[in-house]
């Protein structure tokens, strides 16, 4: 009887694992699946760029700078005659993302047409507050206010259920990053990328290995190997995406992957606001600071937002380093899968070894990076310089709008009470804090070596 119960329990566990893999892993079909969030970010990004180049896409109308004279006349940020333009900008953004939502396999598309205008309205509010000169001088730009507004609603008022259908954070961020590629000329991206490899590809594997060994030998998380490696990868690579990819590769429980994501979300918000302040406090070179942010802050959008607080060059460096680091997702996932089959879970049947394929590297690599690189190549070599200078301001304005939409969404999705439930228990949070501190120190050293200009020349 006990044997039957044990067998039933094992079967149930297998079903949970397979269910989790189906939810997080790419489809097993041999055909290239182009209907994914990553690919839609590429399609949308290139669609917007093409229409702007053809003069078929109007520049967005957004709140302007105000309050530099010391007054607090908030109406001056959006003059009455600009309101129709702001509404038109919201309609264009709605249409852009509705096209993707319409085709993506998501369960929360029903209320999108109603919810998105509310999200856009909150983003405009963030823009108005972020354009106030005296506050902006101290780094309180629209992205910071977007996060604050979202967090206030989520934690004080509670996010309305209908609004959740518009919270497609990753889609907004990835589309904005494809547009960002147009602003970064390829020779600079190539130079920054080569230096970025020194920061991202050298530090990342060291942090993963050290964190995992710390979890097993110091924290004694021997019965939580899957959770430990998931937290380690999320800390060292790129947060949520890495947690899902590495957790699936290690066959972690759904609750363990959720716990890793909860921890990274909490600290991503804190680091996004706190680390630029530390760069200024310690008087670090903004470019070194940007490299430091790019290698440590978990989420790509958070990296861009934090980097923007230090200036354009810092944002460029931070973005490229995070992109270079994101490429490691596939390799890390395959390495973890091989490790757990051959070493950590050596009792598993040998037949599982056949399931590990090199194709997983391609499956797990963020495809929006290809759009970022493609946009950089096109604007570097195919578009006349005069045209580039003409269209880039419009492209950059849309990119900024999409990032603001994303950070309002992050705030609306982040409920500290719910996140705090996941980090109770001691060891996982200790693992993250110790590992992130190690990551911060090691990345700062690497950022100084590769981006201080003392050892390598910079393309600025």
C-alpha cells in the first residue's frame, strides 16, 4: 500500500515537472517558432523604425521640461494644445502592442484595449513628474516616477484586476531595447561588447560556481540543490529569465523558481535606485559605473533605467554589457542541465542524458538581442548619417515611452507583502545577499579594469 502511494507521489511529481517545463521552456517543435514575445519585440521594433524612416510615423507628443524657473506650474508640462497629440501618441502605442498581444498565446488579452489607456495615463503622469527640472537634476526622472507610481498603487491601493491585462513588462522593455540598437553605432557596440565580455563572461560563471559551492558547503542546502543553482544563476546572469531557464534545466519545483524570482525582483528594485546613488557618492567615473550596473543589476530594463541616471555613455555601456551577459542564458541552462544529469542527480536514469541537446542554446538565447544588433548594423552601415541624425530623436522618444510603460508595469506587479512571503526561511535570502555582494565587488573590479581607460581605450 505504501509502495503504491510512493509510486503515485512520484508520478505526480513527474507531472508537475513536465507541466513546469511546458510552461517555461520553448516548444519542442523542430520548426522555428516566430510567434514569441522576443520575436514580436523584433518585429515591432523594426516596424517602427521602418515607418519612421519612411516618414509615415509621427513623433510622439510627450510632456516637456518644466519648473526650471522654480515655479510649480504643473500645467506647463502639457499645454492644452498638445493634449490631442498626447492622446494620439497613446493610440499609436496601443495599436503597436495590440498587434503583438493579438497573436501571442496569452490568457490576459481580453481587457487589454481597456487597460492599456490607463497604463498609458499613469506613464504620462510619470513623465510629467519626471520632467520637473529641480527633481530631475537629482536623478528623479520619468522611469523612477513610473516605478514609484506603480509601487504605490500595488502596495497601498492594490492593482485593479482588469489592469493586469496591460502589464506586458518584458514586451515593452524588449521592443525598447531593439529601438536602442539604432542609437548605438556598430563599431562602438563591437568595441564595448569586447570589453563587456571581460565584465560579463568572466565574472558570471565565477559567481554562479562560488554561490553554488557556498550553498552546499556553508549553508548546507544539500536537499535544495535545484533552488540553490536557480538563485545563483538569477543573481549572476539576468534575474527572471535566468531563473526560469536555469530552474527548468535543473528541474526545480515551480515554487522554487517562484521564490528565486521573488528575491531577485525585490533586490532589482533596490539596486536600480541605490547603485546609481553609490556611483555618485563614491565619485566613480560614470562609464565605470555604467559597466558596474550592467554586470550586477538583474533585469535588462532596470539596467537601462539605472544607467540613464548616469548619462548617455553610461547607459550605452550598461545596456551592451547586459546584452552580452544575456547571451549566456542558453549556455548556462545547458551547463546546469548537464551538471544535474551527470553529477548532482547521478541517480537519475541514463535515458535522461539523451534529452540534453545543443539546440537548447539557441532556444534559450533571448532573440530580441538579434534585433538590437540588427538595428545597430543597419544604422551603422546602410543609413546615411544625415538621415540617422534626423530620425534618431523620434526613435529615442518611443524607446523612452516604452521603458516608462515597462516600469509602471513592474511597480504594479510588485507587491512587497506577497514577495516577502517567498523570502522567508533564511538560507535562500542569505545565499542571494552573500552572492550578490560577491558579484558587486568582483564586477566593480572588472568594470574598473576594462572601462576606466587605464588599460583599454574606449570608443568615446
